[in-house]
C-alpha cells in the first residue's frame, strides 16, 4: 500500500491510523533493534539513560501537560495470514526518585502505550496500529507494567489484559482493561469492573474463553464473588455493535 526508502510517512484516514513504513530498520529478526526504533520514533523527547526509559510529554483532554518516562514491555511476535506481527506495550515508570518531573500526585494517571507492527523481510517495519499513551490508574501507575498478553480470536487478534484503578477514602475501585488493535486503532474493549465503590464486598475476575470453532472475538469467562454468597460464573460475549465486553444487566 505504501513504499518507503528513507524517512517516515504518517497516514491517517477518518482519524484512524492507517500505517507508517520505516526504511533502513534492522532485519525483522532483530526484535530488540526494532523495539528500540519504535521507542525512539514514538517518544522523540529521547532516551533517559540514567533511568532506562524514554521521556514523553503527555497532554490530557483539557490541554494539561505532564512528563512521563516510558519503558517497553516484553515483545510478542505472532504469525497471522498477513505475515509476522510484533505486539509491544509500553508503560509509565514509577520508580524514579531523583527527578521531580516523574513524581506524581494521587490524581495523576499512569500511561499505557500499545503497538502492532508488521515485520517486513525487506528490512522494513510498518505500524498496523499504535497508541503512544492512554491514561489509566492513579499516582503515575497505569497498572499495566505487567499485563497479560492474551489471544482474543482464531483470526490473529491479540491484546493486553490488566487491572487499573485507585483507592479513595479506603475504598478501592478498579476495572479490567483489554487493549487490542481494532479497525486500525488501539482500543480498550473491556467494561468489566474488578471492584465497585457501591459494592465493596463484590469482586469480579475474568479470563478469555478460547474455543476453536468461535468466529470473531472469544467470550470472556467471568467469576463474580460476593461476600456471604456462593460465587457465580458466566460467559460474557463480545458485543459487536458496541465493540465491547459489557456485563449483562443484573450481573
């Protein structure tokens, strides 16, 4: 669809990220080299060698700015009908103590970045979908430093599952997120809570229910536990119209 020998091309259509081909990259089997190039390309403020992370100035919806330092998670290479794909997540770090830029108040979120990269045997790689940073959690902690990499369909859909939230006045509120490429964008397709402020004695747990015959996204298996009641287990299918996993009414 695109050709490139040097430099970068960014292409958008209707707000969706369509692709970027990068020339002069390492060979596709040099995953560490490609990860570094993705980080250098995305977080152009540069690599902070002292803290082993990439600096990123993030803007919220109201125009406020905050500095974060982003680290890559473990890369995952999977084979689809379209070839080899590299899935990479990034997360804001909270272990920096000697730089005030990376100290956060309780109300400041953490950030998660997510990338799906096509590996090209001609020593090039292409963004299939990307997101430099979406806000989750509190106190600079996105809850996504160690997400579970999950298979979501038989058609090559994968994503990252994690829990984020915070504690206010002794009550913890948290939600499950599943971040995956969808229609050229990285999207969070889960609206399943882990815990609710209005029901402190109730918790949920989720797992992907892989089925070889399933077309489309797999259902989630949800475990609901309530103090003083027997646990409940039930499936939650993917709502194609909403593009979400949503708890059924009354659950």
